């Protein structure tokens, strides 16, 4: 079961989150989402637990619980929504055949 964990302190590390969730069951993986530019935590992440019962227990135990000075949001992660990107843009007609440059006739 994949869990979303939000409202984390920016100083929280994966090992701390793993230790917290391990109190209710086996933790398969922990992934904190980080800013690409700075590497700093963005304040949320995902915890995977192989046992769905332990995942539900983690939601009940840790949702709205204070951890490192912040009140956590913990729930079952939803599948990632598809964002609009290059593949969602309509294809075709982009302009004239000269690439925006004019030929000189002089």
C-alpha cells in the first residue's frame, strides 16, 4: 500500500519517516520529494507498506498527528494524475515554411 505523507518538516529525512512508520508495520520504501534545483525537501513524500492492514493502521495512527512540530497528513496515495505536457498538445501546423526568416532579394 502506498501512502501519501504531507505537511512534513523540511528537515525530515527518510530514515526518520521510516522509523516512525515501522512502529505500525513493515516499511518497504520511503521517498521524500525534493526540489530539483536545491535538493531541499518539498514537505511531502510517500511511504510504501507491503501489508494493506498496516497501511490503514498507519493512516489512522499518523494522520493529524504532530511530528517534528508539524501536523501530518497521511492517506492512501492516489494514482498520479497525468499532467498536460508536450504529448497533450495538438499536433500540426506551426507556421510558414521559411522558419520565420525572410530571404534577402538584394
